[in-house]
C-alpha cells in the first residue's frame, strides 16, 4: 500500500524546486495534492505531470503574501476536502543577496520577509481549521541552514528562515494538542531555481562566468527529489517518532 494513500496534502511553493518534487512524490504515494503557487505556468505543468501518471492534483494560483487570497484558497479547498492531513510550507524567495547591511534595500527585505515568513504565518493560520479536522496531521515548515545554524548571502533570507524555524515551538503548543505533528526541515545546497539564481547572482557580482557557475552548481548541489524523499518519510506514519529540526544535505 502507498504510504500516503488518500491523504490530503497542501504544498505552498509546489510548482517547482523542493515543493514541486514533493508534490509529485506525494501523489505517487497516493496523496491528493493541492499545489499553491504564484507561478501559474509551472504549477499547471506540475499538476499535469501528476495527472498524466495517474495521480490526483489540483493547482491553485495565489499570492502567498495576500491574506484574502490565502483565506479564499483554503475556503475553496475546504469545499472539496473535509480536512488537511499534510501541510508543506515551502514557498520562498531570496532577495538582497550579496548586499552588506548598509546597502540592503528595504524593498528586498520586505519582499523576502513577506513571502517566506508572513506567507508561512498566513498559510498555517488559514490551514489550521482543516488541520484540526484530521485525525493526525503533519506540518512541515521548510526553513534552511541559513539563519538556523549559519549565515546566508542575504540578511533578509537568513532572518526569514530563522523566523520560520522559531514558529515551530508555538505551532506545537497550538496545534499539537489536536493531533498535529510539527517539523522544521532545513535543506542545505539544493539545485532549486531559487538557489541556481542565487549562484548566478554571486558569479556576476564577482565578475565570474555566470553560465559556468550555474553548470558547476547543477553538478555539485543536491537534487530536490532527495529532500522530497525526506518530506515523504516525515509525512508518513513511519516518521511519527522523529522530533526536532531536521537538516538535509
């Protein structure tokens, strides 16, 4: 039997990268997957790949920073699903890379915190009633090594991921008594579109060959599917005994 058979999963940032890989793995394991992302083209493509292989998925386009849009999306999900068993908060951006604190633009700070941290707050806020309806639910917050046990190329990114990591303790106290299991997952160097863009920006700032830097990064960084394997394990009954923050390569 599939590990996530008939489980209802919601994944923010589910169009590409870790979120996209996780959406496809969850569906392959029998979950009914709701993909939330602002990226309509890739979100619909991920939905189509899942459906073409016999899985169940639905794409929802939204701006994760907008409370009204997030509320409406979960209300829409609630019309067809009586609960949410698995919530993966993986939507994220990285702005202000390679800027010193004196040069960091306020717009870059706001854009990063609004997506990564406020987006996680809004998602968990409006998902909570559906999570409470599940017998046992799992919340997977995607943070990062950045801001948790090290720095980042971006002050804003590090601050946002540290904030996501800190939310875990309150969520455990709030949702834990109703049966939710909360995990923070901190991926390391993974070849996501976000990371590859960051690599390109770094090469450009140093006057290096951007194309060569990206090619090298694709070879040395981890595959998003590897993190998706970890998230699949954590979402399954096999992950029930795991506690604390989980770091991946």
